[in-house]
């Protein structure tokens, strides 16, 4: 059953390659939260244009700058030249200089066309979207710069990748040996303190069983904290699966070449699987995706599946 939301809040539920997008259509400004992955940008633009029914898109706010959340920014900026793009204060300089390394696009081997950011939002700010006042809440853990948006009147939380109905996103800092699990815990506590009635996650349908979702997330966090290697293994498969979602099918040798050159994969290989040659590790991860049904092999090709 679809979760009831105020009429001015429209959720485009996408998939795993593109994040969900939330469009707020009434009031002073029309605002879009997150724009999906670049290969889906035409679809994102069509969804937005259709829902706006002739109005302009005035503002984009990105919860964070992973390529699946801001990959449509550039196309929307071309379609709506007046649109104002707001991102986390802590990444404004990196976007202005387009430091693709600091922005993780190189580290993950993913793509994101360059866009122009106009201003910043920070935890503690209140932004008006759809005639509602949304608090900007720090959501570090999955990404140190992540921001969540909470509307206290209807108790709606836009949770990005900090909380999904079944889990949360890979804790990227941990892949490089930086602490991240404590931030995940703090963010989950913060979400619990907000007591949202509805959560609109970055991926998957909006949900109302928030207490259960928090319990599931905390259970996962304990497992990952106790066994960081299992988290690294999971992350490796997530990064490979993302590539398959992006490419649909890719030659096995190309996939392995890409994977063994990906900085995050190299970092987590060195850190957590130093006994195993990187190529063997990647082969094992691809094998695991094939075994679980997340991918299938046809001759020399690996295809996305499931
Ligand atoms: Zn993310």
C-alpha cells in the first residue's frame, strides 16, 4: 500500500542505479531533492517536466553527492538554466573546482557530468519546500557530507542513504580505513529522536515501519562493526553490481580490468584482503554475484540480473 504524503510532495521511486527524487511543487519555489544517475537523466527530466506541468524548476537540493543522487544535475541545469543548485557546505569548494577525486566519482569508477553549485545548506538550516519548513539534519556515516531533510508538521523524513527500509548504504569512509560506523550509529539515534512518521529513503518505497527499520539497521551495524571484512566484501559486490546496472552487460575481462583499477576496490583489497591478489578477489566477488543470481554469465559476458 502506498504511503500517504501531502499533495505537494511527489516521490519518483526509481531503482538502485538512480536514487529516488522528491519533487515539491507548490509555494514560492519548485524544488527537486536529488536527481538520479546520469544515464537516467533524460528520464529524470521527463518525470520532472511532466509533474511540473509548465512551471519552472527553481531549485535542486542534493542530500549528498554520490553519482546516483546528483547525476541528473547537469542535464536539469541545461533544461532549466535558472535552476539554483544547493549542496552541502562542506563540498562547495570541491564542486566549484570539480575535484572528481574528492567527490568520489573516480574512487568508485562512476560517472557524474559536471554541474554548477550555487549555494550551500548545512545542518540546522530550515529550507522551505512545498510550503513546508524542512529542517536540514546531519546524516554522516554512509557519506560524511550527507544531509537529511525533516518536516516536523507531517513528520516526514527524507533519509537518503542513511536509512532504508532494509538497511542503509555502504559506509564509504570505512573502505579507506576512516571511521564511519560511529557516525552511522549517531545518525540512526538522531533519526530515532526525530520520530518520523514517514520515511522517504534514497532507494526503495516510502515506509512507515520506522522503528522496525531502525532495529534492522542497528542489527546490521553491529554485524559490520564486529566484522569490518564482511562490510568490505559487501561493498565490493555493491560496487560491481552498480557497474552492471549501469552497463547492463559487460565483457568479463573489461569488468575485471575496471574493477582492479577502481581506487575503492584497491583500497579495500589492500586493507581487508591483503593475502589475496586483487584479480582473484574480484573474480571471487563476480562469482558471488553469479551464484546469488544478481548477475549471469553468457559466454564472455556478464549481465545484470535480479
Ligand atoms: Zn549514497
